[in-house]
C-alpha cells in the first residue's frame, strides 16, 4: 500500500473581493472630492469687527467679485455692471435658496458697488452677503 503525499497548505491572501473594495473606495472618493473651486478675481477684502459664517451649503452660493478697477466676475466670466441682472436672474430662478456673496475689493469705488447692488435688486436676489475678513 502506497502512502500518498499530502499537499502543502497554501498560504496566500484571498483576492476575490479586492475589486469590490477598490470600486467602493473609488466611488467614495469621487463623491467626497470637490473638483472645482471658485477662483474669481484677486480682491483684498475689507476688515470687519464681527463676522458670521453662512449657513447655506456651498452649492447655493453664487460669488460676485468686484476688483478695484471695477471689473465684475461671475462664474469665472467678466461682465459689465448692467449685465448682472440678466445673468443672475435665471440662476436665481433655478435655485430659490441662492445666496449672493459679494466680494468687493476694499478700494473699489462705492458707486460701482451701489450699481452692483441695484442690479442684484433688479434680479430679485433677496439674499446678499458681503464678504469681509476679521480684524
């Protein structure tokens, strides 16, 4: 009677569920990553004594940049002062909780800021936030 040799026990890592784990991680990082950040114009924000953070989600905030030369940037495009209401009104109609965050340079002339405010009023932008830095 011949005795058969037993095969050695294999000591390898099971890789059958490895692809499932990789796809779950890939989906998680795709959902958790923000791809686009708001660049806008370079503005030096004015100082304020007290500031409050916005409670609205970032998806419901539209940034309007006004630099010291009077250029106006909305969604990475330069606009004229009198085009603001035509640009913002359709966006505001799609999003009822839209908050406009006005980021004006501290050396911007008040006349330009006033014109921007009037155009925002014409666009029915009811929630306007003025960005500033703490003192």
